[in-house]
């Protein structure tokens, strides 16, 4: 049995069962239409083992919003739901709930605010906020997490690789080892985060990019087995693509066979008035081979053709290759910059599957619920204090210093206006003894990060093209401290709570734990009129 | 810009650009209809860092074959292809090639043999073989790799987790952190490899499984914020699902609040004649909490309800939990088996994204091409000897000893019949000095592994249901040595070459490298009539 492409597994049932059972429980309790608010945030930047990112790049929002716009319970799906049984063989979902779900189970009631795609984002900061009827806001969770977690994961990796490649071209080659059809979303995220192009034809075409590629070993092998040799294979390829001739030179032996044969073909092309594009190295010591291939190509009168590197590349491998070239090229009488200048990087599985950190730990947590026109903040404690939620309806601000560099993100309550305050208090999310005071005059900007992106079942603005999302990324990265962008051991970017949020959190923790309230704080608490739990 | 669901990115253009440009090069050279043969194999079992698997479970075949059956170039796709340009602005694909591609670019010419899904498979063994017109066999590569690599990766992880869980129920919960829509294929592979059920509603429904689930913290948080407390939330849930009541008990404090409240609700259910299902623990020290939750539940008269564990589980964490329970339960006056018996494992991101090894290194390599009715073996050398291909048209056999245990896989040339030979020579794939002789009488079975699964554009048999694929898996796992299944440091399973294949490989290596042929071997070579390359 297989999954039908375009089947029910990609629509509104692209979800976990418990979203449906919880929605029915809310429905039965009459709580399904209460306004609720959920925050999406992640707790840690991607951590690849020996090296953790100092920031993330947000992506996946448009894919998620498009899903939310179009996901509607259809007849096939209703039939599936009707067939599900309880342990005693009764219908798991009752007809009245299915009727409600068919009519209101789409997402026309929710309002979504989010950070735009391409922006630099940080742990614990709500980067998408869903507000609306409890059942709808619950039902949207799984797809939201799936789409935002994965694309943010890949966009972040792509940005790191782009930093490592220092402005050289980078092409995404990962579809063959991507995690199923998710590879298409991976390609999109890679193009947002840092890849210039992708080899993925379908996704590139849909996103408005020309797909890119070279050729595989099989082409050389096929023509070799047919008796033409590597040179014959290259000639055949050059004949078909005289102005796009990029040759893979490591099928037999890179320096003894591949590069000399490529040079012969390039000379033939040149004589016919064409400009060869380059060679690709896919195995062996890529730094060493780049230096020597460069030397041979330059000596033959091809100082500019590209050298494309591929084979298990990531940000660390790329920076090692560049470092080794800068250290070793001169040993062989070669200018390291001349070698490095002609490099292009083809990045595959390690980018699209985010090897070393295959999932972002993004979560979607209830922060408040409305009861009789009064929003009640919600908290969840945890044995690990870092996992205790920041409660209530919140907004997020980014603060920039006079150099226009981001100094930190401030999570505040919705009715606060840090942009108007003369002195800001930035509280450490956990530690009572760590806080920071900033005078507004020290800051060049206090920027709200979230904007309304979805309401009445529709996106509220046109989907920006990838090029615009990249401009957003570049602008944000330019305002991020170099230390935070460092590939290994980056500076920690500060995410703080406002004084009011910090106090709300403390008082809820105390109330929840039943510990004696510390008088001086509780009276300053706004809007906390919780009934005692019946416990 | 987003990817349109059900757009061109999932059809025949779910591929890398170079497959299309190579197909056009073959077309231009008149080589596109030559019969070619490609092998799919992987080089290493999944390696999760500190622990590498000793085997893999094959999955993804039916998804791939379904794609091959239905992928056809449509008008939208033709328009995309027509718009692609060379660097000089001419059409990248010429009208005659696009005509050919529209007419013959589907996969009606290829024949595919493969190992059935669910079978135990090993490195370097061809587990899917595609034979047919060179251009078609080339065009099929990316989708084949994508679908087989990912599902095999996840089925293998699921099988290991199932081994670690020692027969306890295991449910896949990973969609929220899966890699995009690939999560659906991940669910399928998890169900093949070892998960009993999944929380993924759409995929479960399509695959004929009831989806499973509990509830989230948000349900408790919502009812708490509305003033009902954890106990009120549990009661609300139990009221809606009296016969399916599984309560998440760690929102406030597991042992002080969650479990006592769950017990109250279970008692109420019991009085009304219902049977509660269990509790779920999602944070903290799961071994310790399991022991104490078990003690409390048993003391309250619920010795059988399940304890579902979740939170970053994988095979190592699960075996540690079971080990710790077996060591520590008696300290608290509890029978460790009684605790372990009631456990169920919910496994999420670490299963669906194969955390620690996010991609299988499966490759698709040309092994032979037909010229004038004569099949010419193809080889690709590599600076890493382990990567040098096994050339020629091959078949694969699995040998079983008298205990019915698999002793090794034998890769032989297609015209060999090891099942009829009285003495088998098993050659180490690389080392000349390592080989093994087996008398047929020592073996209970010599089993061919590959069967024809696709031809004339169709699957040649009905897609087996997941339940049948699981029976295949169980039968194979039972015939695999315990040592090979070990989670850490497994025995290495032997994959060998037949004498004839070994000799073909050596002679091709010598011919390719231009080294002096070692007389005695070359004359025994069959069917090798390669022209000298023109080099």
C-alpha cells in the first residue's frame, strides 16, 4: 500500500490525531469557540554537534499560510473520520462534531501574526502567533510546526554555508538524499537562506529560478563503455552544450585524465568561439585538487572558468577548504585568491537534511485564553526551568544600537510600548539577578517584529518573491553582530523579557506551585484574575 | 512565492537538471535508446555517530514505482522546459528533444528488479536494478534515490527502535518535526520498519491504519486557564473519551499532581463501568517516573493501564530506560517486569528525521550498457577503493546455513547459478587475500534476492499491504544473526563477490588504469570486448 500523491495526507488531515480528539473535547465542553492564543517559538538554534548556530533564518511561513488557506475537510476525509472507532467500537468522532468540523474546521477564524520570512530569529522569541477559536487554533498546530520547523532549519543551514562560502556561488544539489517530497520545501528554504540556485527542476521552475546542473559520472561511464573514452564523452557533451560546458573530471583520475581532457575540449570550444564554463570535482582532496586544477587551467589559458566543488560539503568543510587553499596554494606557486575566486560550491544532503541537526525543536504553546472578554495568561511549568513558558499575550521588539546593530530582542506584554519608554529594563528569562537597563537614547531603533499576515481565511498580503525574502535576509544579517554569525562558538544573542512580563511569569509560577506569594510583586500584576484550580 | 501543492515539483520534474541535460546529450548522440543497466545500492548502513546499524530494512519501493507509473510530461512542464535558456540565451532544450521527451520520456521502456520492501538489506548489494533505454534509465534516477534512500533510512531506524522496545508497542509521533511533506513517506516507512501505529491522520488513513494519539499540554493548560484545574481538564477529557482515556500527566508536576489526578479520574471511570487506557509521561526522568507512576497506579487498583513514554526517544534512550527500570525498580519495592510490561513508546523526530544520520548514502550507478547486442560492463574507479563499482549485469543471492540463519549475500554475474554449484567461492569485494569457500551441503538455502517488479510502464504485481511487508520483515529479521542486530557494535554481515565477478572487476580496473594485465586472469574474463578508449 502506498500513499497516494495529492491524497488526503496533504490536506487538513496532515495532522496528528490528538489535534482532532482535543478539538472534539473542546467542542463537547463548549470551549471550542473561546478565543485562544498560541505562540510558535523554538528553544535552541540548530546545533550540529561540535558547532551550534548563533542565529536562525525564519522560513516556511508562506508554505504554511498557503496550506491554511486551502485546507478544507472534503468528503473523502469525512469518510475516513467517520470510520475511526473507540476501543469499544463506537464512532470516535460524533456526527455533530464532524458537522461542526466540516463547517468551521478550516481556519477562517484565526488571525496570525508573524515575523516575515528571511528574517534573523532567535530562541524563545514568538515568531508566529495564532489567535482565534480554540479548536481552530489547535487544529492548525501540526502543519504549522511541520512547515516552519523544517524550512527554518534548512534556511539557517543555508545561511551558514553562505557565510562560509564568503560570497561565492552556492548551488543546492540535495534532492536525491532529501527526506522524500519534503525535498521540495527544502529547496525553497535553501534558496531563501543562502543557495543561489538549485538542481531541483520542478521546485526551481515553480519558484521562478532556472535550475542548474552539470553532468554525472554515468555520462562518462556510458560513453566510455561504448568505446569513446572520457575525452569522447566530454566532446559529446561539449558538442550539445557548447556555451554551457561544465565537465565532471573525476571519473577516472582527476589530474591525470579528467582535467587534461577537459582542457582539450575547452581549447576546441574556444577555437569555435565558445566560452567554456568550468569543471566539477566530486571526490578526493578538494583543496589540493582545486589548487592543481587551477594551475593547469590557468596555464592552458583558462584563468576564469569555474571549479565547482561537491561531495558532502557543509559550512565547516567549505571553510576548511578555503583555509587550506589560502595556506597551501603558495607552496605550489599559485595565488590562493585566484584559486578561491573561481570556486562554486554544490551542497547536497548536508544542507537539505540539515545533517547533524535534523530537526528544529520549534513548539506551539498556549499562552492565553479568553474568558468573559478577559484574556487569561496560561503557563506550563517544567522540571527544566528553561522550558517554563512565557505566559500571556505578547509582542516582540528588536533593539538596535547607534551602529544599527541588533543588541537584543525584547519580549513584552501586548499593551506595553517599549518604543516610547525612556528607559528599558531587559530581564533575563530565568535568572532574577540578571537584568540590563538601556536608555532609549542609546538605541537607534526599537522595532516591532511581528506583523499581521493572515485573517478571514486569507493571507493579508501578496506572497513576496524569493528575491525579496533574500533582501530581507541580507538586511537583517548586515545588522547582526559578526560574533553572532561566527560558525563555531558564536556570541550569544540576548533575548530578554520586559519587567511586566517577567513579573507576570513569576506570579503565575508561584500561583501554580502554590508557594507563598512574595507580596511586593503580586500587586503589580495586571490582568491576572485566575480562579483557583479545583485541586 | 511558494510551491504549489500538487504542482510540477512532484511529477516528472521531481528531478535534478542534469538528468534532463544528460538525456538530451544521449539523444543528440543517438545513444538514448541503447539498453543500459543501473544498480541502486548503499555503501554504509545508517551510522548514528556512536552507533551504526548492522543491517538495513528496505522501503520506499512501492512509492517509487507508483511515481514511475504516473510521472508523465504534461503541458505545464513542457512550457517550463521550453523557457529554460543556455548562457547565450538560446533554448536549453531543443524542440526535437522535447518532442521525444513528451513521447518517450516516461518509463514504459524500463524493467526494474528489486528486493521486496521489508527485507533486510546490506551495503554494496544491488537492491534495485533498472534496465532499459539509457535516457529513460537516467531520467528515473533522482526520484528513485529520493524515495528509496529516505524510506530505507526510516524503516531501518524504526526496526532498531522496535528491537530496543523488545516487543512493546511503539507509536510514531514525528510529523510536527519531520522534513516537510516528506513526513508522510516517513510515516509509511516507520510503519514498515517497526512502528505499530502513527499519530499522522492522513497517512494512517491512506495506509489503512487507525491513527493513534493522546492529548497535548495545551488541553490541560486551556482548561486550567479557564479555572478548571488539571483535574477538571482530565474529567472533561474522560467525559468525552470514557473508553479511550489516556491522560498526559506532566503539565504541572507528574507525581504530585498529574498521576494523583489521573487516578481520581480513572476511579470515576471505573465506577461508571469504563476501562481507562493509561497515562503519558513527556518530560523528566522517564525511568524513575515510570517506576513511581506504576507504583501509584497499581496501589490504586490499576495494574494494567499503559504508561506511554515520549520525549526525544530513540533506540538508545529506550534501552537505557528499560535497563534502568530493571536495575532500580526493586530499590523501590517494585517488580521491574511489571513496570516494563505496561510501557508504550511514542517516538517522534528522532525516528522520522533519523536524527544522527539524516540521509542514507544510496547511489545509482551505471553497471553495463548494450552495444550491438553485447552488454559491456562499466566501472568507475575511485581514489577510495571501497567506492570502486562492481561492474556488469549482476544478480544477488542470500546464503543460509543449516540453522536457517543468513550467512552472507553473494553478488554474482547474471549468468551464474550459485544455487547449482557444489562449492561456492565468496570473494572479499576489495582484498585479494580474503575469501571463503562454502560447500553447498553446509547451506540450507541459496536464495535469489531480486524479483522483477516493473515493466511496460506498470507494476507487475499488486502493491502488498503494510501488514504483508511487516511479515516479510519479521521473517527476515528472524533469520538474521542476533549479533548483526545488536544496537551497538554489531557483527559485520558478509557481502561477497563471486569469483567471476571479482575477476571481471579486477580486469576492468587494470584496463582502466592502464597497468600491465596480469595474464592468468584476463583470459578467463567473459564478455569483455571493450574497445580501447581513444585517450
